[in-house]
C-alpha cells in the first residue's frame, strides 16, 4: 500500500476484511456458545486491526470514499448481534461500543502524532561550585 490517493487502498483493505467474516459467522452461531463480548473482541483483534493499520493511508479519504469499510463494519455488527438488516447502524454501534471506522482511524492517528511531538524538558539550574 502506498500513500498515493487512490481508492484502490480502500478496496484493498475491504478485500482483506471480507474473508474474515466467515469465521465470525461460524462462531456467531448461537449453538457454539461464543457470546457477544468474545465476538466483539475477535472483530477488534482480527478485522479492526487491519483498518487501524491502514489508517495513515485511509485518513486522506472522505466519508463517502470510505463507505465500503463502513459497510464491512455494519455487516460485522449485524453478525455479532444477530440483528436484521433493518436495524439502525447507530443503535448497533452503541450496543457494541464501537465508533465509526473513519472516526477511529483518524483519532488513532491524531493520538499517535501527539505522542511523537517533542515535549520541552525543563532542567533545573544547578549551582556549580568552584574548586580550587
């Protein structure tokens, strides 16, 4: 992935995320016993990490261009909660305590940049005694 502004980057991340829906669907089967917290953690560790890793490239796109990644997240939330397609995305995000994919990526970048900024260090003045 390069830093050129091309929608290929968005579709590349989407293509990486889509195959990871199958294990989530399998575990979300209510007969296997994986609960909502386990499925949420699996989503964050397996799929959301891909979006976060690509955030430096993805932050140059607007919300309309990042729509494919939002669709992946929406489908994942429906799988985890077992909801129908008619459920509102805002309600699903609130239930799982997940921000939008775009917001999460941009805040992570801002947070990381703030840690890289130089911090002025104050060194207390020491008195140097003359020997001699």
